[in-house]
């Protein structure tokens, strides 16, 4: 029997594991955390559950892109899908201006035309370009053949270039960029139009939550994998990937345990994968390029019990900008500033706010991020705690001022160091690789590297978001299982 090991139980890793197990592979998923799911992880405070990296997903209807993947994996009916408000699932709030994003690209076009009547021509051209860009991604757009030739063009085209060519109203540029930037974590001047188009398109398929949050999805994927004979080992941190004659042959854990396999699937960050490989196994040019590449930006999260009416978040998320400068907001404000926050309230009585945050603002305050298996938290200096307090205060004050009828009881907060600690991602990067024009297109991270029988999956090799990370498993394992076969199976559902 073919044996595979999967490093990491994020949605990219679990999707890969199920695809292999469905085809008779004996699969072992090795997860360093004490809970499976990666960004699907949910934590509890005072009995209330908070999601970390899953608040909603797009296109989860049974015949839409993410819904089809879930059906193909056999988990669609194991979770309860909760559609968000079709008339406006994301509310974009700017100074003295508000617009909500409805389900469907055509409805979104109409809403933009109503709000910006002098820009109708540009909006139509924009929608046309959006459709063309999305069509270049064969795996996303199942009605088309698999072609990836065009994607370089779309991924090397900055979003700002498109927006400034098509629109003269700066507010319209901010609205389009302001919906996308927080979803992929790149400011508009560096955001590839292809990434913007695909990520926003999948959300335009309609926003969906899951009852019980990302944790329920992680549990459903894990139980499906076990049913297929696979296993998931927790607190199993991979230290090295073994390679013989250019072929991956297994992994060694930090605690010394060894697992041999004829296929190694890496769901962790590509920079970390490179560190796990023996010297000389990667092409020097790839290693150098990887070393120069930035991991993406991180985030600061604040988690609340709420009492009162947060109507703006009923079936919706709030993207709130205090400025029209989306570029600056996406880069994260200075300490104590809140130029942007994402606010969501997926269950009654709770809410959480997320703001962009940079590793550099926090890294000077901590000594090291120890392995989770050590049971120790990162060593944090007094300065780190003070800085965290300043950010919490700024966010809480902003929320109290802007939503005065709600009572906000702070239950916890997380920083980029928290993300680095729990996900072992460099710089606590929220979306893995920094998906910029300079790091996508020709310089995209490949799923196959020089080491044979090693496949990289996850958001870094595809698109940010749980749909993107799940799709990465199809494109990555396409070389092993046959991409055309996988696509045909998805199409036939
Ligand atoms: C704050 C935040 C909010 C988000 N909100 C949304 C949202 O609402 N909707 C959406 O679609 N997407 C959202 N995302 C993005 C989405 O969560 C991710 O794109 C996706 O879940 C990434 O999946 P992945 O499989 O690539 O990796 P991950 O989920 O990062 O999984 C990687 C796994 O590898 C494990 N690992 C790492 N190193 C090792 C090692 N050495 N040994 C063993 N295991 C290891 C990690 O512990 C982790 O479990 C959000 C992300 C963040 C951070």
C-alpha cells in the first residue's frame, strides 16, 4: 500500500489527506498543535467559542466551487451551512459612506452603478476584466479547461493600475480595494489583480458561516479521514524531511520519531519546508528567492462577550475604514491607531475584531517563540504587554464609540506572536506567503520543487482563504493523482 505523510492539519493538509485516502493511500497527518485544523482552530473563553482564521467562506452552495470540493471530500452534509445576508453579507463603511456587498457579481455591479452613476462605463469594464481574470484559473472555474498560461499576466498586474485606469472617483477605487485587501492581506499597490479577482469572486458567490465555526469543519474532515483509514497525530511537530537520491522518503519529528513514506505533503509555510530539507536538495536559485521573499502581514485580534444590539453584523461582517486610504490601512496603523477593523459576530452574544498588524512592531518585544510541545508560551517582555494593552484599549475605545448601544466585555486578545506560536508560520503571517505582484505570477511558490515525491499545499502555494487552501490540494496532488481526473470528478458532481 502507498504510504503518505502530511505535515500539518490545516484545510490544505486535511483535503490532501482525504484525496489520497479516498484512493487507497495509507495517510498519516502530523500536526504540531494539540488540536487539528490550523487556521480553522477555535478556542474557548468562559464557555464561548471563538474562531481564529475562519469567519465565513464564499461559494459554499452545493454546486459552487467550495461546496463542490466539500461534497467531493464527503463532508458537505456533516456540517450545517448558514448562508449570510444575500442582500449584503459584507458591509463596507468609510467616512460618511456605506455600501454593502450583495451575493452575485451582477448584483454587485448594479449596486456600484447606483452608488457611482458617473462611473458606469468604468464599472462595466471592471466587471468584464474581473470575469476574464477569473476565467484564467481552470481549477477555480470548472466550466473551463485547465489552463494556467494566462495567470502570469493577471498576477503581475497591480490592482491599483486597473483601478486608476478605469475609475476617476477615488472613493470607488477605495471601495473595490477595501473589500479585497483584508481578504488577502495585500495593499492595493502590490495586490495582483488575479488574486483580487478570484478571492473576491469566490466571496461574491455568497457568504456562508458554519454552525459551530471552523472547528466543526475541521472535525468533519478529520472524522472523514479516519473513516477512510487515515490517522491524525497531534503534538507531532515535524523537524526534518528525509531525502534519498533526490526523493522524499519520510520525516523525523522533533521528539525523534520517524515516519517513512513514499509521498510527503507539506501544508506548512514554504520557508519552513525549505528549512526542513537537507542542504543541497533544493535548487540554489529557489532557496535564494525564498529567503528574500516576505511572509505576509499578520493581525491583532480582540474577542468579546457582547450584550445589546450589534445589528450591523447580523448575517454580515463589517469592514470599517476610518480613512479612504486603503493602502495605508492595509499596511496597519501605528501603535494605538485603528484605521481599519473587521468586525464579525457569528454567534449570539459574541463578537471579534481583527486589525492588520506587522510582525516588526512586536518582534522586538519577545525573545523566542517556543515549540507548542514544550508547553511554554513565548517569552514576553513587559514592553510587549504594555503594547498589547495600548492596542486593546484603542480597539475597545473605538468599538464603544462607534457602537454605543453594545456592551463590550473583553475576553482575550491575540498578537502576531500568538499566530507565530500556534501556527508556526514565519512572522505570524495570516495568509502564509505574501501574495504580491512581485511574489506571484512568474515567482509563484510552486507545489513541486526539485525533491521528488514532495508536494507543497496550502494557502502559500495558492490563494489565501480556506477555499484557496483547499484548492491547493487539488492542484498540488494533481501531479500524483491526475489533475484532469480530479477536475472531472468535481465537474461530474
Ligand atoms: C485572522 C484570520 C482570519 C481569517 N479569516 C478567514 C475567513 O473568514 N475566511 C476564509 O476563507 N479564510 C480566512 N482566513 C484564511 C484561512 O484561514 C487560511 O487561508 C487557511 O485556513 C489556511 O489553510 P492552510 O491549510 O494553508 O494552512 P494552516 O491553516 O495554517 O495550517 C497549517 C498547519 O500546519 C501545522 N504545522 C506547521 N508547522 C508544522 C510542523 N513543523 N509540524 C507539524 N505541523 C505543522 C500548523 O500547526 C497548522 O495546523 C483567515 C486567516 C486568519 C489568520
